[in-house]
């Protein structure tokens, strides 16, 4: 690749490469960034591989962070960007199939490239833009093939996560998996059951949002890879495989739990097993609940108020993907006319009520606020402080509220 044509991400990182070389070590761009720039795809993160050990890297640069020193990775800070610099290494033993049990630093680039998963991921690039390709990765890039580096059976036995990574790259890039690689996957797939769910989730997430999810899922299901998942998602995956729309992660998971007929409780349980964040779990449970309600009935003021604009639109878009009649305008129409969007928009609050009741605390405060909220929402009370105070004192004086 011509140096002046290099994507900006590499140009920014070039001084780091040059500085390592000036100190007498080798350094290269490696992995995904090289692959993606050759494919003219946007680059995520630029990774650098070097013959220098982590300690040697820390001697070269004044600002570094030890982000994975035991794996040989140091973050080098340059201005406001950080670059991951990793020492050439081999992974000698994958005893528990979870973590490389031992990382050995080596001085040869070729050793480092050999331990990478697929030929398209085993490319390196020099500071001059020359590509180093020991495993015919460029040819596989051109033919759009995902091929294990070396003996597929051994490579998947070393680290079974690579099985899922093959489908992840198939989904993201639209490449097909080489036949021998498929055979290796088929022979080792049971080992995927030993892989930590955190690592599985990271790859599965990328697979779900890939542009070529359908083909990747089809192949994955054909080989029954999903049988190794900690939860049986097969029924849902079979349905999801038929969906052609591009999906974001939230939509993909909502569809997956919906297709599996999981209820809210089961949905939460499954997402937790997949180690999703509480925020994500809540979001999917909300979208699923909203979807189920919407399938029975149309939007109304209460539902739009409850779900808010963003979730309502997202629920409607899922409905559309499912092929049901949908109407986005009605959501905007109702939303734009809402007198309040949250409780906080009410011109009266709990402490106002407390004052009216001369400080008498109790559950009645929440109950009355909810009642006022509902009436304001439906236009039965105007959201004006004087009006709401009047209404509240009436309720209090009539002892309707205070027990
Ligand atoms: P992305 O653009 O999604 O980040 P990537 O190719 O950079 O794709 P990463 O998971 O970030 O993928 O890994 C970076 C590189 O490290 C890969 O390109 C590959 O060379 C190597 N690699 C990552 N995971 C493995 C693995 N389990 N076995 C072998 N090599 C791996
Ligand atoms: Mg990466």
C-alpha cells in the first residue's frame, strides 16, 4: 500500500512504529486494521506488534498504561490517542480451553503471525506500507475466504473460540468459510462448551449485527454450533435466520427472545447468562414487553408515555421487521401532544404535598402524585401549579388521601 494513501489511523500511529524501530526493535501494524484497510473498510483500532518486550516498550515511551502486560500488551499514549503495542508471542498451551495458560514472548514476527486465527487476520504491514503475508491472506481476502492458519483441527483445539470467530467474520465480511476449516470446526465444535461465556458473547454480538448475518447463521445452524451455547436458542435462531433486515444488537436480541417464546423472566435470565449489562437486560425486557403489548393493541397515550419516544419507535420497527402492520406517525403524533414526558415535568412534587398536609408523611404522597400524573397526562388537569395545589388540598382536606 502506498504510504501517502494509508488511512489516517495508520498515519497517526506511524510515529510510534518509527520510535520503536529507532530504538532497534521491529514493529508492524497487524491484524484487523491491516485486513480492513486492504478491504477498504473502516478501521476500528490499529494494533501494533513488536519484537520489543513490554519492559523495553516502557523504556521507549514516557506515557504508557499496562493494560495487559501478562499478555504482552502495553497502551502507548500519544497526545490524546492510545495505541495497543503487543510483543510478538506464541501461545504454547491452551490447557483449560479458556485462557492461554502460558504466553511466550518471541523475537520473530513469523512466530507471532503463525498463532493468529485466520489467514486474513495474519497480515502485517511495515511502516513503509509493505504487506507481509506468510499464509496467503491476500489471496483469501480476494477470494473472500475465511481459512484457518495452519492445521484447522489443531487451531480450533487450541482455542475453540476461533470456531465462533469464523462465523463472526463470515457475518461481518460476507466471506465463506473454507471447506477444510469447516471440517476442523465440525470435528472440534464440542470444545466450544468450555469457552468462557464472556468471550462467546463478544463474538456472538458481532455476529448478530453483521451485514451477512443470515448466511453466517445458516452455516452455524447447519453445523449445530448453537448446541454448545449455555442456553438453547435454536428455535429463535432458525427464525432469525429468515430475517433479512440489518439489525442492531438490541433489535437482534429482542427478536431472538421473542422467537424463542421467552417470557420476561426467562429473557432476563438468558441475557444474564450471556453476561449482558443490567442496562441491556432491562432494555430488552422492556422492548419485549412493549412488543407483546403492541401486538395485541395499538399505541395510546399511556403506552407512549410509559415507553417514551425512542423505545416506542424501536418497538414499532421490530413490528415492521416481523411483517406486521405498522404506523410510525401515530407515535410521533401522540408523543408530540403529551402534556408531560416524565413525573418530573409535573408542576407539583412530593414536598409540595407534604407541606399541604403539615408534614404528615406516608404512602399517600406517592399515590396522590401518581393520580395527579395520570390526570395531567390525560388532560383532565392542567399542569399548572395553582391548579394542582388546589386539587391536592381538596383531596387532602377530604381525607381522601391521608389514611
Ligand atoms: P475487529 O475489527 O472486529 O476488532 P480484529 O481482527 O481486530 O477484528 P480482534 O478480536 O480485535 O479482531 O483481534 C485482533 C487480532 O488478534 C485478530 O485479527 C487476530 O490476528 C488475533 N486474534 C484475536 N483473537 C484470536 C484468537 N482467539 N486466536 C488467534 N488469533 C486471534
Ligand atoms: Mg480489533
